[in-house]
């Protein structure tokens, strides 16, 4: 069935009641599977939906917002009849919701289905109240297309304030997301290995409390404790240095040392204890290169480790999840998964040549594991699809992993990666995979509010499949996030902001310099930061940085357009004002760097003229402007985010150069600006 909005638009076309004209359409998120609009409106509205009745005394589920006030009562006083019936012809987590003239009936397959029925009802009430009309008479049949729909919470580089995580659980539940895989690293206060938990780590007791809160909202929290590779949070400590695969690097364990497993299993035990409602244990295992030992290849060493940790998971009633890239890489079939330019014939040729490398060890691939086929940008390639089919063909369970955030600094790019999220969700549904994970890597650490559009897209396409175009989804996201009045494309500022953010990344850096590496250099001012105008050679700087000037001017025009849209939204009293505030701060930082380049051009072109002194004063005033900008930026971000690591925190070697790991305070977010202003002082100190 099509969305109710389509029905309403149809009625608008042929002429209908003023009520329908006032109702802009039901934009559910995620989309419901089947919906029939019964051509009229009920007598029910926000004011008179107060009581519900269950013939078998089923408890009401946790409810939000407009349904939160609903209470159980006798049938004659209630407008909602609800029940759970496992014999219904519905998928798990499914429900039927019917609104007639004076009654609402809910039939659910299970407790989760009942919970989701009230989520949908809440959205219906919200829209009817916003449009000042009664609830439409509708028949809805709804259920998820994928059974496991978790998001990834990565807290290795920073954490949010405790209250934010509880609010986040509610936010995810409202979008029918049913799982979280939390990457603990050193943010769990391990009891068996207390050295590894950082001084700001959260206790097992606290994580249990969050898990219980989530469980009541049909969200299952599962732990991810990185192993074999990505082990810097452990191996950075002198006490465990002897367990390194390579002594000089804190990245990977030696998989042949028994103490490696003694340590990892202790961490697993605490992580399992902290997540009592979880059924999975994600063991990591990706992006690791090992020294060949005892005549064993890297593939064999990976499988030795994998079998031991999978056996541990089995003993403790957890299903192990494993990033699958290393066996595929060592077997020689990895590259086609990430290359859309390779022909099908070439991919088949590579597999025909190298599949035997996998089959040689097929009996050593644990059967109780789920092999997580992660692919963040090229999930629809023939090579990626072929890899997933290989697992199924060999009776191995496979789950996909898309991304709402990868190595994007300041905010997610590529339309919040929605095209890839949609593509992977649809292929996962078509292939009947175990589920799909939305990874949200904290490597470059944008504010979590900026992940929420990608999360919403994941919720849409993993639940409903291919029901909405990406443009339709974006309108629905604005509708549900900021309010119905903002669904129009004239309020579509997020995509527009991507270009200025992309330009900002290296605006103040020399060409071909990676922002992430700035703090690693002994003299970043000379190595990374752009040159300043030579006050003896007018125009030379402008010629050298012609492209930067062009990009800065183009970015500034877009940023000003974004600012105008944000101001309009704020003036119209949106929902989720905090999200708007965060986006506004992103835009202000981007504008700052663009304005610097434009002011440098003014200075360069004013050399030797009467305007030089004025242009120089403008340059020297940027430090004051930056201090004000940073103060406001941090004030907004710190409403939910903890900006500083403890003074005793040990930064690991982190060969990926994650920006968020480059300082204990929030300097890492502003390294370019900080070093640039220092360079101004050094070069023009005589003019200060």
C-alpha cells in the first residue's frame, strides 16, 4: 500500500472536505508496510484519546509524547482496544492498527509489536494535532523487513553525558530500531581488568541500568570489545605491552599467547555482565596484519583466534559477531568488494582463482559466528554481493554493516550516506540476511545529533524496505524531526551544508595535507598551515591560492544561504531546537575559515596601498573572533557531550590518525584554526 499522503493528495485533487485540505498527510517514520485510508476522519483527537482496554489484562507498553497520558480503564470508557495474539498472521514485531469512527483497535503479534503500534499511533496523533484535525480513519498492517536492526555506538574517543544516552534510547525506539552494539573500548569500568577502564569509564552497574531501560523499549544492547586488532586501548598500557604482536605497535595482539585470551575473556565477561539482555558478542577482528608465526599464515592465525573467541561466546550463551574482512583479504577476494569499476567477469575470475584459499580452511570457519560483511560506500558492487552469497552457500550466517559516519570530519557527508544505507538495507532484505548494522564511527567525532538523519534513513529502509525515494525520505525526516511545516524542500539545509564543510576541512592547510595528522608534526605551522601574504610582494599570495579563494567565496555564499534557512526554522518554533543549534555551530565554524581566506586576499591585494592597515587590522582581529566562536561552539556542544578526557588519560598510538584522539581537550576540533592564528602572531608580531 502507498503512504497515506498519496491518498490525501488524491482526495485533494478531486475536491474534498476542508478537514482533508488542512491535513498535510501522514508521514510515518519508518513507513508502515500496508495502509488503507478509509476516506474519512474519525471523531477521535488528541483530547479524547485517554483510555485503553485489554480483555486479557495485557499491560500497556512504554509510551511517548501524545500517547503517554493513555491509561487502562474499563471497555465502555476506552476508545482503544488492544491485545497480543501470537496466532495472528503477522511477522514478529508486527501489528494491526485500525481507526474507525469512534474506536481504535490494536492487535499485535508480541510485546514488541504492541509497542510499535503505539509508536505509530503517537505519530498519527502528532500529525492530526499539528493540522488541527481528528485522526483519519485508517487500517494499518505493519511489520519489519529485517529482524535485527541495530545501530553502533562508538565511545572510544569521547562520551556523551549520561542523560543523553537515555534520551537516545527513546529516540531510537520511536524509529523502531531494536538493537545497539556498543563499542566499549576503555569506557567500561572493567572489574576483572581495572587497569584497562579509563578513569571516566562508566560502571557495569550503570550499563546494566541503561540496558534495562532499553529492553523495556524493545532495544537490545550488545557489547563490542575489539580484539586481535584495534587493541590500542589495551596494549597502550605498559603492563600489557608483552602481548603485542609487534612490540613497537599497540595495534594488535599476538594470537598464539595464552595470556591474550585470558585477558580478552575477562573483558568479554565484564561486557556480557554489563549487557544482560544482549544475545550477541561482537569480537571485532578487523583491519589487522599479523606477523607469521610457527609456520602459520595470517589467515590461519586469524582463524585460530576466531575459533577460540567463538568457543568462549558459545560457552556463555552469546552469538559471536565478527568483522569479516581479514579472511577475505588474506584469501585474495577482498578488492572486488570495494571496486565498482571491476566487471562481473573480472570478479568471477578473481573468485575462481582464489576461492580455494578459503575452501582450504572452510572447516575452521566457526559455524556459530555471524560474519559481518561491512561495506560503507560500495555495498551494491557485484563483488560485495558475491561475498555475501559465498557465506550463505557454505552455511555460514552473514549480516551486513553500513555506515552513517565514516571518516567525515565535522558532519557526515554524502547525504548522510543515505544512498548506501538504502542500498545495503534492500540487498539485506532481498537476501534474507540476519540483519543490518548501522556503524557510527567516532574516529572524526561529529556531534551525535548530526548522525540522526542517517539513523532515521537506516530505520526507514531496514524496517520498510524500498517504499520511499531518498527525496521523499528527507522530507519525512524534516517533518518528523522539526515539525510538519518544515517538510518542504525550501528547508532542506543539511545537504546544502555538505559542500562548505568539505571545503572547510583543508581550507587553512597546504594542498594534499590531511587534517588528522596536524598534531603529529613537530612544526605544523610550517609543514601544514598555508603561507601568509608577503607584505613585500603584492598579489603573489592571491595567485598561489587562487583555488582556495574561489572555494572560500563559493562556500561563504552557501553558508549564508544555510544560515538564512536555519534562522527561518528557528523563527517558526521547530521541534528539536537543539539539533538546529548544533548544525548552526557547524555552519559558523565553516564560515569563519572562509572569511579568513577572503580577508587574506584583501590584505594581499592591499599591500602598498592606503587600505593595507585596515586589511591587517581585520586579520589581527580574527583571534578575538575565534575565541568568541569557540566559546559558543563549546557551550552548545557541551550541553550533551563531554568535551575533555581525564588528565590521566593515555592517548594510544592510533596509526589511523583519528582526529578525536589527538588531544585530551577539545583542541583537536580546531587544530587548523589554532595553528593558523599562531602563525599570524609569529609572522606579523611586529604589527600587534
